[in-house]
C-alpha cells in the first residue's frame, strides 16, 4: 500500500513481515483449571474462541457454570488454609517462578495473544507479555515485605478472591490481578473474558509447572453469566473487576450488604490536552499512541483530544498526515500498527458510535487504508466539529475513534476535561513544567501523563476517580485491595 | 590408579576480570590440620586503587540501570548460586565450618539475594516522600546512591557476611570494592565467579583478598570513595576509619554484629545506609 501525504512523502511500502506461528501450541479444546488440574466442565458445554482477523475458530473452551464455580471456590477455600500460612519468603519464590516461566515462554504468549485478541504482535511482544512478567516479579518481592508496606498494621490476606478480567489486555490483566493477590496470601478464582481466554489458560499451564500448591489459583472460562456466579458466590471474600462501568455498577450493587470487598477498574473517556507551547511533533505522536494503541481498546485511551486554538490547524493537519501512515492489518505482521477489532460485537458498537457521530453533525476523517475483507476491522477515525454535548464526546467507544475539541484558556480546558463522569487518566502536552503540574493538580483522574501517554509499569499505581472505579493496581497501592488489618 | 584433582588458583576480582595481585604476594590458607588449602592473593594498595578507578567508571551507568533490571540481575545471582550450592557448602566446610552450618549459611545467602532483588524497585517507594510545602510547589524527596563504597566484609561467615553487605549496597546503585574475610576468603572469590556469570557488569563488585591491617587505612582515606562499611569490633580500626574518612567527609557505617544469619540482618535500612536524599522543588502555579 502506497501512502502519500504532506508530512511523510513516502513512495515506498513495507513488505509483509509476519511472525511465525510454527512454535506455538494450541490445543483443540481447553478445560477448566481447578485445584491444580485441568478438568471438564460439569455440564460438558464448550464455547468457541475466534480469530478476529478471519472469523476462524482457534479452539473450544469450557463453559463454567454454577457447579464449576462452586468447585473452584471450594478448591480456593481449601488452599487458603495453608497458602495464607506459608512462610512469606517461600510464597514469594513461587511468584518469582511464575515471572521467570512467562519470560521463558514470552514469544509463544505474544503470538497467542495476537491470534486470539487481534492486537499487533509488536504490542503483545513488547508491552503485554513483558509487563505481565514484570508484575509477577514486582509483587513476588513484596510477599515477605508487607510489614514495610503497612507498618504496625499486621496485614492479613482477605481469603478467596474472585477476579474478572477484560479482553483488551488478557494476560496483562491476569497478571495485574493475580500477582498482588498471591503476594499477600490470598487464593484466587480468575475468569478471563470469553473472547480472549487462551493466554489465561496457557498461564494455568505455567502455574501448574511452577509447583504452586493446588487450588491457590483456579482459572475458569465463560461469559457474563459465569462472572455473575463468581460475583454472587457467598464464599468469596473479594471481587476484583476490570471492565465496563455498567457491569461495575452491577457488581457494586450485587455485593451490597455482603462482607465482600471490591476493586473496580472501569471505563474512561480520558482527556489528552495539547497546549500551544507543546513540542508539536511529539504531541502528535502522543495523540496517535493515546487513541490508536491496541485499536483504542484501552480503558484509559486518550479519546477526547483538546487542542489549544492557536495550534489547532497545525496539529490536526499533522495528525491526519500521521494517521495516513498507520498500517492496519494482520496483527501478526511486525509492521502492523493497528490490528483487528476484538469481536464482531465490539465492531458493531464502534460502527454505531461513528454513525451517531455523523448523525449529530460531527465532521469525520478516516484514512483510506484498505481493510481486509474477512474479520473485524476499523480504519483510524477522528471527528471534528464537536462540543461537550455530543454523544461521542461523552461516551466510551473503546475503539480507534478520536473526538477532537479546541480550547482557549487553561481554566476552560480544565473544566471541559473534568466534565465527564469518568476519571481514569489524562494527558498534558506542554514544555512548561509549572503548567504541567498545575494541570496535574486540577484534573480529576487517577493517572496524569505529562508529555507522554499510555505508559504502564508494575511499580506505578493505576486506577480511576469517579465512575472509572476505585482501588489501584500496580505499585505499593496495589497491595492494599488484598489485605485487611487486625 | 586414582585421579589427581585440579586445584583452583584463587585470584582477585577487579573490573570483571580475575587478575593476580600486582604485588605478586600471597598468604596461605590452611585447614584445621595445617595443610594448605590455597595461596590467596595478598592485595596491595595499588590493587585497591585500580579497583576504585574501575568502580568509579561504571558507577553512573549502574546507577541509571532501571530498578527492574537491577532486581533481575540480583535474582540471577541467586539462581547461579543455587546451582552451585554444593560447591559453596564444600568450600565452607574446607575452611572449618560444620556441614550443617555451611548448608544454612549458603541457603540463607541465596535467599538474602532474592530478598534484596525484591527491594530493588521498592525501597524508593518506602523511603521517598512528597512534601506538602506551603508554597505553590511540587516538592519531593527521593534517594540516590552515594557512589563508590569501600567494604570490609565480616570476618566470620565468609559467604553470608559478604553477601549481606554487598547486596544492599549494589541494589542501591553503588559500586563496591570489598575486602573479603581474611581467614575465610575462598567463598568470596568463588562468589566472584558467580557474579561473573550472572549478568553483573564488570566493576560493580570488586573483591580483594588480603590483610585488614594493610588495607583499611587506604580504603578509608581514598579521596574518590564516598562511603566505607566496616564489619568488625576492633576499636582502633573504627577510630582510624572514622578519622581518615573525615578527609573527604566519607559516610562511615559500622556493623558490629558477629552473626548475619537471622532475618534482623536484612532490611531496607541496610540499603538506605549508602544513599543520599535529594529534594526537588518545582512550581505548580501558572
């Protein structure tokens, strides 16, 4: 594909550079990982996990229902007795082993993550998998150091944690949830999303190989109904959920009046603010990264762009030029910038929002990249001519669709940026340090990125204000949701 | 006919290499029966000074290595040591430790490395602060390594003592020149072999064998060394070090304990001993 535009006078193209799938092993059928063994679901039902690039079935995966959830919770409860009492140093060693085993098998995991979820191999290889290993490595070290995290409080594990994770960063979210729960001495029943269960099931193999005592981690697969069984199970002490705000609200309501503690990492509509004194080219890269990273399937995606009026024309032109160079296509190709939309359902949601954007008078720009015929794809999209009241400015789209507005003053952009029920993250682009820190104080969001965006680290707490949820994952703060004080 | 063993020549460890002492001097280590185990290098002032030059050269790049990476490297040392556990137990037994004590010492040494590997990306979170100053400033304090550190390792527990003082210093981004236990020096040089095969860049840890009485004054007086750790109880040594350290306001750290086994001998405060606190002010008002 040859692209020509003002900024990038490219008249050449990339040859395909697909990652080989020869070295990976995917079984035809996956069972539930309960009590240290892979077991068939009680009712014998399975569902398919689909390759979003070609609609082909990759594998069949067990559907966990009430009886299976019961079994998993029982296993976790049994394991808790000894796991919570094991020497913390030894507990840490198991988690270090898991980190090492992920590192050793990282290429395999990256390929499967891209196959099952549609994300570019560059991202799964360089971000998802290494970060997942780092999370285990980081929290392994905390296992015998909790007295320093909570001085004079004698922290104790909560018990059995039910963890429900989304489809946008399947292995990484499993790591974010499992690592701190294990380090603090909890046992776990984890459910990956129904469209991306494979790397979690591969992780079950690693957990088995690590020698972790049986029942400490149980991984069961299914859709929302399975998740609801976990949320409503009476013998679970903690629910940790990452997903939509709507489901988050359901969970908060469902556990009301029970002893269950919850952590919610929900939706977002994060502001990305470009001031006139920003390094414009860097900012344009930042905008691209903020909204098109992982096809925009990112809860903290910078989906609302605010550009200071004086530089708006320049930034928008450069942004369009840069968008035109983005390569949409085979997630396993190392040149691919934007992979497949995770599922048919999500593609429909995104297309519906694009339609609403147009119906409400938004001015659309999409790159004219050729999209493959089969599978789920969406061209990089931006909308101009929007105000705060537009639906696509207010609601989370969870796709590669950017809503652009302009502003004149600092006060104005602070008010616009905060005028949302969400509060997960925000980006600020300016060369003036004082302005950056001022915005950091005024923006109501859990993560503020200054002159960067979508940066994650095991040591850095992540989580939202307002309807983006509560509790933090990562860093010292990530331990707190899994301990109680005597 | 029985096979004759190949005996190891124990040399120094400087800049990632194993040179003999430039002085070509030695001192013998014997077993309880008086038989020779090894001739150790009797390191000179010049050996020490060479090591400081290299330690200084690599300190900045080591300090700027990410905390995650430093932690993984320390964990790698533990992995390598675990794989050579039996050798280290045998070597300690050869130098007079009982088999049981040797096993405990080696296993505790491995676990201690893992313990400090874990602190690598955490001690900063434990010691640093955001300071609520009254003016419109974002003000925070974080730790940075002191720099190059001289270490006189514990005289007993030739392996565990050594590791207990090296690990917290290097995980904090310092580089070190260590004088091994005078009477139990074999483990230190064998440990250098472990370091050498553990992704630890050369020059981060330099290990000398020799006499305390000869080297201590140089280790305390060198103008390009930022801190000195002394393990021992000799009052004259402590006084000498304290006086000489004043020449360039070296930080002095004295550990008088004789047993490094129990868990009180590991904590983030051992890391903090060779750290400097830095406070940054930044305006937040536009």
